[in-house]
C-alpha cells in the first residue's frame, strides 16, 4: 500500500462527528537519470518505485524509511534566504473583500544563471498568497494579459461551478473575469492555477500558481501558529523541465527532447545546489506544503530522520496532530505540519519521477535556524471531528483511467473538448462511493472538484493514520485503484460543470478529464 504519509505514531481510528458542510511513453523507472542537487543526491527505494505497478508497491510493504542510517545528517548551512510570497491585501467594501490579480508574462531564473520566459500573477513568476476567511464574501477581479485564453481555478475550494474556473469560463487576453462567492471551506490550504483546455500544463509550468490560506474561528485554528511569514510558512515545490537555454517544457515532445534538466524550485528559487535558510523566531512553526509540479512527486522529510507533526491534509485538519517521518505529495496535493524547534533542523525534498521523464533525487532545501525562546502550549488533543462514512447505502460508480496510444481517457473518452468528455451526472444531496481504477501502468493523481472526499480503500487496503483525513487529490498507482466517498452539497447548475481529472497536468491536457454535472435533486 502506498501512503501519502508514513505515520510514526498516533495512528487515528475512525472518528465520529459532523461532515464538513499516461500511452505517453512507458515510465523510465529503470533508467539511470542524473541526480543533481545539494544533499544526498541519490535515488531512494520508495522514490524509485513511486509510479510502479501495484504488485511492486504491495510487495514492498509499508514499513520502510526514505533515510538510511548514513543519511541521517545534521542540519545544513543555508546559502540564501527563503523567499516568502507576498500576501495579497484585499479591499473590503460593503461586506465583500476584493482581490485584484493580473495574469502576465515575464522572465525569471528557473535554471540557475539562465533566463526563462515565464508567467505569473501580479509578477513575473508565481503569484501572491491570498487569505480568505470562512463565511466571508470574496470578489476576484482577474485580468488576462497573457496574449492567450486562460482560466483561474481555485483548487480545492467548495464554490459554485460557474465560479470554479473550469474550461467553460475561459476568458480571452485583455479581459477581466470577476467571480464572487461566499467562502464555505474550513481552515485549510488551497491554491489557484489555470484550467483551460489543452493549455493548463503550459501555463502552470511557466509560473501561474499561488497559494490560498483559508482561516476560520475554530479552537484548533486559535491554538495553531498563524502569523504569515513568521510562524506560518508557505512552501511551494515545483519540479520542472528545461533545456540549457531555459525553455521550460510542458508536453510530451518537450519532455522527450535531449539535454534536459529537471530543476527543483522552492517558492520560485532553484534549490538544485542551494539550501535556503529560514530563521524561526518562534519555537513552534507551521509549514504549508504544496506540490505545484506538473507531474513529479515530492516527499518531505527531515535530514536527521526526525518527525514532522502533520496537522492537515488537502481539505482541512486531521482529527489530531500526528507524528510522521515523511509527507508524500503527488502533483496538486497539499499538507500542513508543525515543527517544535529546540535545535536547528533541515528539511529535505525527495523528488520522484511522475511521468515519462522527470526529476529524481534528494535535496536539502531548507535549513531552519532555531532562535525562538518561547514555550508554546501543548497542541490541542483534538483538531477536528471527522465522521467516517458508512457507505452501505451510497451510490456506487466506477471511474476508469485509461489510454489509447498517447491519448489519455476517463471511462473510455478523451476530454480534449467539452463535447468529447465523459459526463458524470449527480444531484445535490447525493452520497456516492467511487472506485477509481487505473487500467494503465502509469502514475495518476486523481483530483475531484467541488467537494472533499474520504479514502475508503487504497489498493485494497483500509486507510490508516493521516489517510483518514479529507482529500481532493490522491495517488492512483499503475494497475492500482482507490475507493473514495463524498457527499454533494450546496451547489447545482444545469449549464456549468465541475471537473474530475488526473492532476498530472500533461495527462489532463492529453484527455484524462471528465465533466461533473450537479443538478437539483
């Protein structure tokens, strides 16, 4: 069984409470890819088999670590300082908070010392962080200055389909899209990125991505670090592909070209041969990790083999803070964790190829200097109440991820146009259990818009530990399957649809996307 995190202790049982309302080419796992980066610079056992077939994953078992004894080194020295994305200030008028964004082109260094053509929101590469508050009304004025159509999808947000930023609402260069909605999500980490047909990978890898922090008034939120940039730190990971001239690749032709490098970026800074530094002025620090890579898998760990205290999955708090040794994020996934820093520590990122080619290796990415003198209170014994679904009377569906040559399919259809997509129709109030079956031997990252889901089964195994949290994006290994359960609430529309798709962005653009229509019951 493949874990999103490997719990070290505190495995959660079922909790009760209220429900919050690639053929793209065969994987090249056997190839000796060049390993780069400051740190250990070698493939790991788990990393090397991340996209392998189900038999390899199950046969390996689950009780292993990414670190050998020789790899448990001390904290690294920093070469430069971690850049914290700007916090975008909203303007509140008549109970509505307005955020202004511009999708634009620019240049940045993705490969160290080489200038690349890039895209960003309000800047040349990446975008600012937005903070939303549960219950508030937000309005976003988003201007397109890219010279081509785009959309902006609020990944993980529970919003009306017309406001979701899917392909149906693509808007042209020189125009402004202004979605508005009430924030219904609890405290969580979301993100925003393009979602137009056939151009998502291109635009996202060039830099169109930013983080969204949702705050709420829960006791757990009050007890956790929340001072942005001080003790609440965003970590946006991207493993990209570029040639020596800095041209960023995003499709099969590009990835199969010769002479490529696969730089790893953290908050927009190349960390292939650089360890960034962060001085923790508070003893307890919260980190929000986002894998904004188009396809590769990022596993976060400490260089000394110590634990991270995971507090959240994609869609909100866990029932309790859980010590883990690794946090594994497929493309599009997020997690939050805290560290109580009585001594310096180094965070590492293990990169595993997720597609036909990609990054690979272990990097010391963040050297944390512990300078806090405060003594934080104990973390709350309970963070959230999650009622595990009884799925005995849920509507069952099978969603099949397939391929025909280089075309990717869902339920036999290639979603390269709105008319060619497979359509899933449901109603508000419907409770459903889906079996997501991977009929390929390729890695997939299954993302559902609109509502969160619970993991019911992972390759035939019952989820445990942090797998009992809420998700919107999860790994489906080659030949494997997951079962997920969800309830459709609040929003219906007979014109605008949500999407369900593989979040390996190349697979999405190659057709692995279907439409979800939620109508009134």
